[in-house]
C-alpha cells in the first residue's frame, strides 16, 4: 500500500477513483498492436516489441524458474542482475562502472588524450545498446574538412552546463571545484537548490604560487582570477537559500518544475548531511532532514509559472530564466506554454541522471529518454513559430562529444552534464551518497572524509576540453564547421545498422587507431523492431526553416517592460539614497492589481549595491489600493512596505528582510473582527527567509509554505498553514483550515483557539499532531505577546487589541506547534528549577501550591511545570541526596484550577526510596482522578 501511495503522490493522485482509466503513463518500445490491445489510447512515440516478443521473453523467465522442463541446468539461487548496484560479471550494464571511472580519472588528472580515448571507447563501442541514441548513426551530406576549420573548443564549451547538484548533497569541496572548473571554460555551473555562499561571488586575487588561497584553504590547484560563483542558480520560490543577493549574482535563474530522474518528487537531503554550514546557507536546523516542496505547492498551472518567471525578471532583469521540464509524453505542449510565458531557456531533462541520494523506489520507471522529449519540444516549438524565443538545453546521461552532436542535430542549443562531472573530480560511484559516507569526500559532509577529496578545478576543465575536442573531430568528419550549422538537422541522423560498428566517429588525432572498428555487433531482438521515425521528423534544412537558429542564444533576457518599480528605481533621489547607505527615504503611491511584483526590482537594486545585509538605510513605501500578485517579492532588509487595501497571491514570496504590513481601509468589507473575507491571497510567504509580516485580516491557503525565517502575524488562514516550515514564527489570531504544519521541521506556530477546534477536529497534520501544546515557557509567552503588540501597533487590529486587553485570560487559548527540532528551544521549554538546595526547594512546594488559586491560570501553569520538572528529576537523582519528603496539594475541599476541579488529598507525592524506578513513580502519579485531565496534562502524565 505504501508503494502504491507513493506512486499516486508522484503523479498527483489524491483519490484513486477519480483516476481510474486515466492512463497517466506512456508506452516506450511496444508495438502498436500491443498498445491497441492492452493500452488503447496511451501515448507511444517509439514502437518496439510485439506480442510474440513478449511471449518469448515470458517463456525465458519461466525456463529460468523451472529448468527441469527443458532439462536445463538448475541454478542454486535466483540470478542477481544488479539493477541497482554494479556487478562485474553477469549483471546488467551500468554506464558508471569502475573501468570507466579509472579511464576518466587518468585522462583528466594527467591530461592524457589516449586515456580519454579509452574512456570514449567504453562509452561508445564496448557497451550494449542501452539508450535510444545508441540506435542512431550519422549520415552526412558533406565531405570531411580539416579540424582546424571547426570552431574552437572554448566556443563549444560555452554551450556546456552542469546539472543542479546542490551544496549539501555534494561536499563544499566538490561543489566549489565544479564552480571553479566550469567557469574556467566559459560554461555554466548550477548551484542546485542549496543556496550559495556569498564568498563565491568574488574573483580570487590571493592565490599563492602553489595554488592555495586563504579564501578557500580547503582547495588546491587554484589560480588568481578564478571564480566559484554558479552562473545558473536554481529556484522554485521555496528552494533553500534563495535571497535577493543570490538572485542578482546569477546569469541564469532555473525554475525546477521537476527533475528527470524522479519527476513528481521534491529534492531531499538526509539529516546527517545538514551540517552547521549547510544549515546556515539553507536557513534551517542542523541535523534535520530537508525536503523541498514539490512544485504544486506554488505552481498550479501555466499562469503561476508565468508569474514566477515575471518575478525573477523583476528582481534581476539581466538574468535569463530557464524552466526545467521532464522528458515525457506531452512535454511539447507544456514547452509551448513556457515559451509564451516569457521563459528564456527550456531544459529537457531525461531519466538517466539525478541524485545519488534517491531512494530505490524513486529511480525505476520514472521519467523518459531525453531523445523523445527533445524531439517533441523541438518539433512543437518550430511548428508554432516559437523556436526563436527560447534556448533549448538537454540533459540526462550526456557523457561524450558524440552525445553532444546527436543532441544538437535533434535541436538542442546547450547541453547539461551531471554525474559524469562528479566522476571527473574524483567520484568512484560507491553509491553511499545518501548515508553520508562517501569515501572520497565528494558527497559527504563529514570533515574526516572531505579531507580525502582529490579533485581540482583543472580536472573539470580538462574533461570539458576533451569533450569539446571530440565534438570538433566529429564535426570535421561530417564536413561542418560549428554546432550551430548542425543544430536542428535531424536529417543527418539515420537508423544504425546493427551488424556493424558505428560510423563517422573518428578517433582524436593523438589517440591510437581503433582496433575493433570491424567487429560485428550482435543483433538484439528487443531493438530490432524499434521505430524511430517520429523522433527524427521536422528537420530544419532550408534557410527559411533555419531562421530561428542561434537567435535566442544570442538575445538578451526577455523583459517585463515598464513596471511600477521603475518609478522608484529611476528616481535620482532614490539612487543617491541607496549609494549613501543611510537615512530615511519615503514615498506614497496608489496601485492597482495590474501592478505585479511591486518591490522586487527595488530589492534587486539594493542587493546589487549592498548584498543581503549591507543596506543600512530605511526605505518606507506606503500604498493604497489593491496590489497584484507577488507584492513584496524578495523583499530586502531596510525596505518596509505598508499597504492600505488588499493584496493578491504570493505576497512576500521569498522575502529576506524588512517588513510588509497589510490592513483594510476603515469601513471596508475586510474590516471587522468577524470578517471571513481574505485580505491576502494564497501561497503568501512562499520560501521567505527573513523579515516581518503583519496582516490585519484573513489570508488564503498555504500561508508560509517553506517559511525559513519570517515572523508573521495573521488573523486566520485557509488550509495547509506552515507547510514545510524550517524556521521563523507564525501567529494566527483567528481560525485556520486543516493540514496545519505538514512537513514542518523547524520554526514555531502559535494558534489562537478558544473553541479548542484544533484538537477536536484534528486540524494539525499527523507530522506534528503530537507536538501541539499550550504555551508554558516565559520566553515563548514574551515572544508571542511582543509579536501581537507589534501587530496591534502597526495595523490597529481590533482582534489583537482584544487579546492584549485581557492577556491572562486569552493566553491559555493559544496552542504552540513545536516540531522535534525546536523542543529544546527557550521559547518552548519551561524554566528549570534552581540547581542548588533541591531538598529545601522541594519541601517548599506545598506552600507554593496553597497559593495556586490566587494566581492567574498562566502563573499556576508555570508552577505546575516547575513542580513536574522537579519531581521527574527526583526519579533519576541519587537516592542519598533526597530525604523522605512528602508534598500534598493543599486547598479547600474543592479548589478550582484551570477550569477543572481538583479534590483535596487527591494527590500525594514522595521522593523515591533506594531501588525505586521512574516507572514506579509514574504509577504513583496515576492517583490523580481520571476526571482531572487538564491537571494530569499540566503535570505531564
């Protein structure tokens, strides 16, 4: 059942009955007759096996199980084919195997062309057919030309990129070496979704003669002028570590809708890999597992995606925005929408790749070949005259120059490399990434293992130069001078003859001649019926057909046009104010709901000058009206937005500092304590990392998803409050919807619940359903009260003033949602009793307890908590340190406490005698009357 539910979750199924017959999958390699018979209506782009083939395969498995039927030799045990783990003899073929790793390591470490040729042969000639492109060969229409006439290696390398491998999944050393190495060849490294240290945004100028830098003392092989900053920075609103400074230091911003290796799942980082350093970059708690929310928490359709693209163009107008899509049936339609939504780059991500930390249940039967996805995207965009608007990048198991040329012929402009780059810098495919025990320091956060990391930037540099040189040799053999000339020329590809080796893949000039060029390749039944015609359609051959080639690659980023923020950013007084970096700047404006992402460009302008934390001025902007989507997006420290009116969805998305205050005009429908109308839309504060938000009114659904540092006060919300929170505080002064705190691993929620509906209706998600308690810490009470006071002062909220007017009466109505990582926080734990003179303190408890009726409920709760803590300590203390002491709850015959009755003499306690256990002491406590549940809870049993 759990496996079925996981698959349903990945696909987006909530109720199985609604999807019966939906056929939300695709067929790859099945004959049309089979599809029509068993899967009628299911998309299939590549035909293959017939019913006879399937029957023969079934009989083969049957024979292996019952060899006596054919008088065959019986095996002693089932054959282990090694689907997940490499087997040297008799197992399934793995691209990433020890022989390949050794050859590549030798090539990049010694810069040896012969070793690279050995690696290339293993990837091309010495392996079984394992991808669709293995069924193709080149069919050039030109004569070969000298290699010297082909574009140079650096020009080719500028089209190379690395996959989104996060800092956290990789060690700091491995991640930084990739950044340095890729920047040396002019490519684009990708930060992944783990944020990035601002230290990497500056070029090195402190490297000594042996390649050491005080800025990066843990690395070797550095040079002055090196830069570790990832040109591509990944974001999907709530991705970890996204701040204004992070965004403005990118040449490209990547929205990861899904990853090709495990579509439908968010990124995942095991708790042991969340070190102090990683947690600081991600605004999270060390040691606590991190799971990125799948995109549906923030993107429900193409309009939401278009808004996020707009937001990114707003804060960083010069950066191109890429959208990562999964290579699956129907990707062409999605790509057309993405192009119309003003994206600059579309990345087609195949199934052959992904993270080494993927669970076993995530890496089989997920995603599709990039060849099919690329073909569909290219054909759809060309047909709809959209191809000149976007760059197409492809990734998913690219390893050689041959892969690059095939991808270019099928329409790709740029090319992404993933696992192979990790291998180039030292990975040996130990396949222990997820348990934090990488023996060569590539995918671990353990300091002792990271010291064994062998990689240098030169290794990455050499790998890409080798691949680019291989591309040059192939282009020369085909008679073409550049990748641009063959881009979209799928007519230069044909079905490979299976009885001979690949043609038109000449060895590099410095390498040995290939000894096995005439070796016969065995015909494979499974591939003999594969039809690739649809994959090779739509070639762009004539000049008219090729008018799109290179246009998007050379064009600047798409623009949002003239926006509201330009009124502020282009004001000379504002520019002077930002450069002075002190004082106060104020403006007032009226806005409408067509003014989207207000504040985003302003935050970007400040971040370029001062980073996230360097701005010392105060910028107050006051608004009236109705704001469009993403009001206050990526708000930065020092920027304070005050809105009299209403705001749309995504308010405060990714905010990093400053404040946003929303309150209704007097007499509006939003005003009044009983108003059920939402003054702010859905998905507000998605992925926010800092600052304060005060909303005098209700908000929509999914408020504070992936909140990683904001303190917010609202007066009610829809469903899914505080999903995936990792830090920060949210106070809700009104009713909330269901599924509170789902996936919440850090931060605190304070929920005002005078009707006790949270427990009665089970509104808290099961992830934190046992973590909902009343406020017992004095620091927690102070934090809560101060936030409500700020809320009242900033918004004039009647609800806040009512609660503050009788604080002692309303405080017990607050629940505090406390995930496990916060249990030892000073805002949660009750105060510990003084460590000295325990005997006398314990003896005085009866005197204190007699005074309970005279104290407020909260004060009494604190005394009870102190008594509970004291008595629990007595259960584990040394017996000799305790005298025989008895404490009695003393009061009138019926004393009212916390709304419940506690009878006189209903409870007596004593210190444990020698040999008595805490369990016996707990049994003793059970003398509390069954009816006094509030008293039992207060004492803790």
